[in-house]
């Protein structure tokens, strides 16, 4: 009887740990991105000006593009550093960060709105 109880306890703890990992590492971030995508669907494009841009390569080839830009909407000036709809940060796969760095660097060098 005690062995069966310990087996059930271990299985329950194991399932809870992996369930929490899946929830916090997978489901909740996806829901946040989906919510952001839903909210930006009504945003209107406006001209802006890139003030500064930088790219960093950290440990484990983590690449992060950082930018600061200004724009005006409804007669009110704004300044931001957001790129994309996910949480700010880098990644170590694909070309998304480097592609945005290239586009933003060109905008900074040429200064078009």
C-alpha cells in the first residue's frame, strides 16, 4: 500500500510540474501574443523617425535588436522602442532580429519618415 501511494504521489507531482511548465512556458505566452495580435489589428500606419538602433549578440548566440523611434498620432507625439507583438527580447534562431536591424539601420541612415 505505501509503495502504491508513493507511486501515485510521484506521478501526481510529475504531472503537475509538466502541466505547469506547459502552461507557463507555452500556453500563456501564446495567448499573450494572440491578444496582442488582436489588439493591433486596428492600428493605423503613421510616419515615424528612427532615433537610434543597435544589435547585440549575447551568450548562446542570442541576438537582440534595440531601437528608439518617434512618431505622431492624432497630433500627439510619442516615442517607443517596441518591435513586433511579442515580449521584447532576443532569439537565437531565424533572421527576424537581423532583418529588423537592417531595415531600421537603413531608416536611420536615410532619415525618411
